[in-house]
């Protein structure tokens, strides 16, 4: 099962779109000052999520 998700950070007023097989762990990593786009904030919160049976369909949805 894969999840497409949208995160929002209040501190930088930005959204981030991604997909993962484990949303809880992925959110924890986003909020742990990871490198890259989400590393600029530690207050990311899930504002949308949608589950898919496989990675192909989740990636297709993310690109729309």
C-alpha cells in the first residue's frame, strides 16, 4: 500500500507533495531537519492523504 500525501508548514508557508509506503515514518523524517526541500522547517503536518494499492498508481496521482 502506498500513500500520496500533501504536507504544509506554517513556519515557511509552503506545501510539499510526496508518496511513501509508511506515512508515519516519512512524516517523522520530514520533521527531523532532513536535507532538501523539507529540511527548512520542522512543523510539517499532513493536510491530505490518499492510499493506493501500488506504487505505480500513487506516482501517477502525484503527477496530476
